[in-house]
C-alpha cells in the first residue's frame, strides 16, 4: 500500500503562527498605551471630584451664588465627560487585552500546547461516552478543545452538538461552504470571539438575560409609575419657575424640598421592592453594550453562502433593538456615581422611569432575543471550524455524499490532535462492506494512532470541518469503537466481559445499519479481548469479525495476533497492513526507531524483548 509521510516542520514557523505572534505583540503595545491614558484620566477625575465637593459645600452657605452654581454645573459636566472617557479607555483596554490573549491561544492551538488553550467545561453526551473517550472528542487535549473558539453558551452547545451527531451530507456541504468563506476573515472571527468572551464573563450570564427578556412580570403597577411622572413634572415646573423668577426663591425652594422629602419617603416605604425590582430588571440589561457589539460584529460578516445569509440577517435584525437597549442602559448607569444619582433619584424618582423604559423594550423585542442569540451561536460554531481551516491550509474538506461508494478513502491521513512537527500521515482505505482492514505491528509502532486518526477525522468530516488529510471521501458513516475498555469492581464486571458487552453492542449496531441502510457502520477495534488467553481470544475475535463482515460493516482492527490475519474463517475478508520498527545495533545494546509508515502485508517482527531491555529488565541467564 503506498504511504506518504507528512511534511515535518516546526509549527512555530508556519504563516499562521507568525501572524498570531505579530498580532499579539501589536495588541500588547496598544494595551500599554491605554494603561497610561486611563491613569491620566483617573487623576483628572479625582481632581474634578474634589472641586465638585467644594462647590457643594459652598452652596450650603450661599445657595444664591450664581458663580457657585455655574461652577457646579460646569464641573459636573467635566466630571461626566472624564468618567465617560475613563470608562471608554477601560473598555478599550479589556478589548485589546482579550484580542492579545485570543492570538496567543491561537498560537497554542497550532503547537498543541493544551495547558494554554481554554477548555470549556463540556461533557460528552452519555450515549457517546465510550466513543468520546476512545477518540478524544471531548475533554482535555480533545477535538473539542482544539476547535472551540465559541464563548457564548449557545456557541459552545452548538459545536458540541455538531461533534456529537453526524450531520446530513447537505448540512455538511452548507457548513463547508460557510467555513471556507469565514476562514480568511481573521479579524472578524477574533472580534466576534472577544465580544462573546466579554459577554460570557460579564456580570449577568446570557441565560439570565434570556430569562429576563422572555419574562412578562412587571416590576411596578401603574400607580407608582404615575406618581413618578407627576413628581418629575412638578420638579421640572418648579425649576423652570425659579429660573424665570415666576416664584420667589423661598417658595420654589420649599416646593422642591417638599417634593424631595416625599420622594425620599416614597423610596423608603417601598425600599427593598424598589431596588430589588431595579436590580432584577436592570441587571438583565447591564451587558447591553456587549450584546450590541456581539450582534453588530455578527451582522458584519460577509454573507457569501446560504447559511451565512440566514445567520447575518438574524444578527442584523437584532442590531437596532440592541442599540436602543444600550442607550437605555446608559440611563441606568447613572447609579454608579452617587453625586449625580442621589439628587436625581430623590427629585425625579429616576429608577422608576428607567425600569419602565426597560420593560417597554422587553415588551417590543424580548421575545426575539433567544432566536438572535442562537443564530450567533451557530456563527461561533462555524467560526471555530474556520479557525481550524485557517491554521491548517494543507488540510482538506472531504467529499461526503449519500450515494458515495461504501468505502472510506484518505490520502495523507494524519491525527488532527498531533502537531505538524510530529505528525506522520498515511494513505488509508477502509471498505468495501464486508472487508476487514487488519493492522499489525510491534508495540508503539502506530497501530492505535492510525485507528484514532480514522475515527477523529470521520467525526470532523461529518461536523463540516476540514480533515487532516490531503484528500478524503466517505459515505454517511456511523463510527463505533472498542479501544479503552475497563473493568468495574463496583458492577462486578471483568475486563473480558466488559469488552464482550461492548463488542456485542458493535455487532448489534452493524445489524441495525444493515437493515436500515442510512449510514455505513465503521468499527475501529484496538487490541480487543486481551483480557483472556490467546486461544480463547482468537476464537472470539474470529466469530465477532465474521459477524461484522457478514452484516456489511466496514472497519479496521489492530492486533498482535498474527494468526488472526491468516485464519481460514477470515482469509477472504481480511486486507492486511502493518507498521514496523528499525533496529540499530551499537555493539552493546539494540535501539529501536519507528517511521510510523503503513505498509502492505502482515508484520514480520516483534519488539517486546527489546522493550524489556530498554526499561531495565534484561533477560536472566538461561532465558531466551
């Protein structure tokens, strides 16, 4: 069988890695500049705040002073501007800090430095726990950790679903087209990721926002709201009358003091209800700016495919509503500065008006938010696959078709979880139905890695992602594995029985697929039935493999049982390939090296005695 070794080079020298390093350093410089500017604004804001406090103290002694009132108003305006500028710089700093980290993590993905790649806490669905463990689909150093750049709960769940359930050929084709269009959009993809990250790490989880948006419980009844409106109108009229000298200072001041006292009492009476309601409503919108940014960035992606047109149109419909909500939250943010908030609250009952406006927004747009959020989650999942395509331009999108031959063909197939520096690729063919690919070879030669490479790339292919191969074609496929089976003392199940139960499941699935015919079953069996003696293992393996072949399944089996490859019961079913090692004699000991290249035929060598020597267990006198 022809084989092709992958180009081996330091991943850090790839164009994608160089791009990430350059971008990370660029964003680090911006962070430093913003740090300096934020410090300068903080000093200025503190100085102005001291001056505001001095003006307030002066007004207690001379409330008729026009100069003090003018200075107070000017300083309040200056403080508001400085506060807004400082908040903007802080937001920009968070933005560029996360952009730097995203690029550093992208570099870690290329190098497969798993400790430096964020890993969302996602567990595999119970029904695919064995498959996930065998093929490293979820968990640490898994396909999910390699792929996932989604930050929102919707994006994480969407990508999890794609890796858990094979998509139809039509859906795979749509995803492939969208991923290919998104791959070069590096800036947009990273900006979307940062938006989602800041939103996910905000004060209010997106799930809480959705719960608030879909709720129809009002915080206040109409009586309180009308009291707030009447109070605000009375205060406004009193201030206008004072400014136009329509009333005396004493009468105007007494009126304002009376209204303020009534409002203080009203706030105190309703106390926890007022501020509790404000917290429940306003907290759901605290992340409005981040929400607005998320949808604005999502809507800005080029709509070059049918799937992207649908997603970006959903995001675009959210932008206007989220922009309106963002403006309302600016009003709610007044509570952050007590010098402004307390007078406005006690004169105008500010909180009541803000809550009313937020609830009006919820009535008009809240019911649409879940759909908007899920559309962006789908975009995040596509962007995750696009990142894989961008970082590995030599990988390919596989051909997947319902009417394709029931054979899995791959040229230069490698394991996607291995870095380019150590990955070795091979040409592999599995099928047609009824044929068994028998893989032999010494310990550590690459048999298990080959099986896992097949399985992992089939999962990627049916999620819509590029695969680690120069070329790959396959029919709709269901993958089943028996690789990392363990016994259970708790359930009283031995290793051999645990393997038999798992193999029984594989045989039953092969029978189901033969009767239904919608997906081709592909089994990957790694050193099965090693929990019993050689004779019984051989007997059981022959019986199981014959059943799988007769059911029309395709698959690959790794084994040290060389007799299995030539057993009469499997002779017309098996196609034999092997790995081999090279022995190097230096005069005193024997060293082994592996090239991990697949060859036709049955393995002719073993290496257990050399491995024993290598770990310090040489043969005793008289032993072979």
